[in-house]
């Protein structure tokens, strides 16, 4: 079996958010892009957080009742981020998806976001390999 790396299946064109983006705008961008999640880049263009559709739900529910969206991406994003590297083996990353509830991991090299890898991308490749 050939060793496959994350770089062979990662998505390179991804939605990127900033911490000061209003949460309503960020939620709309995620839905519009059909993205499950997006990396949040700080002023230095390094990974500062990660925002998922699930992270947006509390604000969306609040807004549906009170008709008011509050907060920014910074208020809702995850700051503890599990990321993978482009050279990581797909089997290793598959194990990470089994160990964590996440559907998407950012792919980073020295703090720079290169793309995203989705659980479905790994599953599709495992099916092709097996």
C-alpha cells in the first residue's frame, strides 16, 4: 500500500474569517460557501481560532427569538485547535477523526493555514485504497 499524505486530499481553497467579523456575517458566509468550518486568522495571518457551523448555532437561536445577532467570531470560535500537517499520513489522520468529534481539521505548516481536510475526504480516500 502506498503511503498517502494529507496534502493529496486537502482542500486548498477555503473560506477564511477574522476574529472581528460579526457572527451573523460569518454564519452566512459558512452557509453560502457550504463550509462546515473556517479557520480564523489573526493580524499576523496565523491561525487564531476555528469557527464551525455548530459554533454559530447559539447566536442563530438567540437571534431567531430576540431578532438580534450579537457578538463576533472571536466570541464564538474555538481557540484550542487540533490541526494536522500536510505531510501527515492519512491513516494517522483517520485515527484522529476517530478520537475527536471534529469533522474538519485545519492543515497548517508553521502556523500558516494551507487548507482544510474533512473527515469525508479521508473516508473517500480509504474507500479508494481498500
